């Protein structure tokens, strides 16, 4: 009797461990589903009352307080335009133009989805503090070492996640987020 109970308990614990492990893997590796624009991904359900359990759990895990899409649209990038994973030790160039929203920002996060500690105390750029060229374009560099111009520090260890927030996006963006022109993300120089 004790042997059967021990086997049943072991099977139950293994099943719970497998279920929890597979759910954790999906949360960490599935990424946002829905819309892709170049390297950027957007989950159309984030912040929605219709969000599934995995979307809600991922939002809770990454520390992103997702508002309804009418308020904010979130695009996440963890890969460059060529599909290679973003790495904190590498230098990347984001090239784009002003976005059609009341306000927008680009923030860099570490693998743990927390802000990257840095001496410059710089964690993001937004439409108010980003230097634009006369033609309305911008270049933003992410790198572990200081760079001229718009520079976001990235640290030297692990992966890199970029989050682009569009607050009060234009109606055209809400209707067709996949048609929104977003910044390109390309490696700049050799990666250590």
C-alpha cells in the first residue's frame, strides 16, 4: 500500500513539474504573438479583456503593465532585422522616423526584463528627448560603451530586449499595426 502511494505521489509530482516547466518555457520563449513588423512583435491581446491566460501571465512576468490598445500599443524586439538574437554586448543601430502616436518611447531591458543598470542613468528615449535629423529621421545606438548621439547603454552580459511603446496611437495604427513603419534594428560593427 505504501509503495503504491509513493508511486502515485511520484507520478503526481512529475506531472506537476512537467506542466509547470512547460508553461514556464512557453512564457519565456514564445514571445508576443499576433503582428510582426520587421524585428518588432506585438501581441494584439496585451491589455485586452480578451487576453488568454498565457498573454496575461507573460505580461505579469515581464513587468509590463499593459494598457488597452486604444491607450498604448507595445512592440517588442529581441532579434535584429536579420533574425539574430539581440545581445547586450553588441552594438545596434535603430534607424527610423517619428511615429504616429501622441507620445512614444523606446526602452532597453535585460534578459530578466528589468532595466539595465548603467552609470549614465539612461534607460530609454522618447519623442521628447531623442535628437532628430532635419528630415525627421533619427538614429539610436544601443551599446555597452558610450556612443555619440542618441545612445542607450546595454550592459555586457546576456540578451537584450527593446520595447517600443506607442501611447494613444493614431487610428491608422490601431486599424493596421502591421503597416506601421517602425525603426530598423541592424548590428553596427563586430559583436564581442
